[in-house]
């Protein structure tokens, strides 16, 4: 019998060392530390049984009846925490003290080894049954083969622990009972079952790690798929942006109007070749032109600040008339259409737009105005009576000669009827009359 206790001590001690090493080198979950401490107390309990005879029996009984129930309570608490349940009630930790008090009372009041054996065994069996019930009731038990295995093993250990003291009541001599083949067989079975129980706990932790790794792999695969979809979409967007930028760049480079972009400080950021030509810069002078402030290109530099403030306030300007000064000093008449560039916070960071040269148009308009003035002067001062009629025979213009002839001011003749004007010319010997009155043929 003592040999079996020595074997149990060695096996339990080896498992304890293995659990400590496993916890130090592997990923473990909540509760694993309590399993390790629980197996350590079981080893201490077996050691106290091995040393019975070498140490006083009361001390051996004290250590054994505290170590075994406390080890099982720690295992139970570890299972609860491992399953993600609330920590075990502290009342369970009073079980070793209750077991010790019961055994001590039986030992000193009425030494009945069978009853003492029953009391200590019950304190060990109760946590076993609680653990088995907890595992079988837990909703994830069917996800792993180790849940039913460990639950069955723990339940069987609890049964063997109770069978041993119960059978003691049927054997008259206690020492004969302890040395019987039945007791040695049940003790050997108990050692094997506890070994399987502790190995199952290690496998349960390992399987959980593998499960987490599998979940992480699945999540990683899904993340990679989402990333690939995102990259595909990003490539599509980038391609669309590239095409859009290409179209914009083509417009930017080929537009015959000046296309420009400036910073908020008025320094050019970029402009097209038409701008160089408009400002009489050669392509080799591009960097020189880019380094200039926009205000220096205004014929009246102070107008640039007012123009920029207006665009910044309302967001744009459309065909705003500005006179620009070319590099050679000549003046250009232009129309500027500009918009304000803003950052995500709404602050103006620059301007961009187009400039159209209308200098030639201005010249044509000025020549046309002069031609009209000259024609009007000839028309007004001509000694020949002249007037202009619209489609309804209303007088639009009448010159001074005609007004003097009919005795009216030029303004009085405007918008009057032709009949009202020319009815006064019947003094001419023309039988047809003036040709405009209602009496005329």
C-alpha cells in the first residue's frame, strides 16, 4: 500500500512540475494557475500519507485532510474560471477546515477509522461531483471531445473516492481492509484516473489555444479577403482618378486660355503654356514666372488684394475684368474666372481658375465705338435731311437738318410716326403726297 502512495506522490509531483512548466512556456487561460496549485496540494497530501510513520500520525492526518480537499476546491475554482463563469463562492474554501474538524472530532472523541475515512473521502468527492456537473451543464461541452471525457473522468474519480470508505464498513479489521487487494486496486485506479484527469486539463487548454488560433486564422483570412476587395476598389478608384487627372491635365496643357493655380500667399503653384505666352515669358523662363507673386502681374497690384478677398468671401468670381501687365510692360485686358481652394476645415489655401485675353476684342470694340461716333457726327451735321425708321414706320433718329426743316427738336421727332413728320412736306408739288400719311396713295 505504501508503495502505491509513493507512486502516487511521484506521479502527482511530476504532473505539478509539468503544469508549472506548461504555464511558464505556453499560452494558458484563466483558471490554469489554480489547476496547478490544486495538483500541488494533492501531491502534498500523497506525501503526507507516504511519510506516515516517519512523522506523527496526527500531523499526517492534519496535512492530508487539509491538502486533499483544498486541492480539489482549487481544481473546481479553476474549472469555473476556465469556462468563463463567475468565481467560486468562498464557502467552498471552508471545506478543508470542515473536513479537518470532523476528522479531528472523530479521532479524539471516538476513534472510528471507517468513519474518519468516510468524512475525509466525502470532502474530496464533493468537489469532484461539482466539477463533473459543471462541465456537463456548460453549453460548450459538445464543441470539444475533452469536455465529456474530463467530465466523465472526474465523476468516476468521485465515485471511486466514495466506494473505498463505504466498503470499509463491511470489513471488521481496519488494517486488513487497508491491505486488501480491493483497496490497492481502487487506489491504483484512482491514481490512473487522476493522471488522466490532469492530462485532460492540459489538453483542454491546448485545444482552446488551437481553437483561438483557428478563429484568428479565419478572421485573418476574412481580413485578407476584405483587404483584397479594398485594394481592388482602391485600384479602381485610383484608375478613375488617374483618368480624371489625365483629362484635367490634357485640358490644362491644351487650353488656349490661361489656366492657373496659386497659393493663399499669391505665389503661383502651376500654370499652363498659354499663361507663359500671355505674359510674354518663354518656356525657359517658367521657373522665374512661377516664383512671381500674382499681384506683380496686375497692371494695378493693389487690385489683386481686393479681387482675392472677394473670391475668398463668395467662393468664386466670373469674368472679373482685370488689366494685366506682361513681362515686356504691355497691358492686357482680361477676364478672370476663379474659385477659392479650401482645406477640410474650410480655410482658403489658394485659388485656381482661367484668364481670357480680351485685348483684341477691346480694340475692335473701341474702333467700332469710334466709327459709330464718326458716322453719328456725319449724320448729325449733314445738310441733307435724314432719319431712321423702324419696321412700324416709327422714327428712331432724325438729324438736325430734318428737325429744323419741320420746326421741331430732334428729341420730339423720336418715336413719332413717319406720317406725323412727313405730312408737313405736302407743300412739295408731288401729287402722291409724302407717301406715308393715311391720305397718301
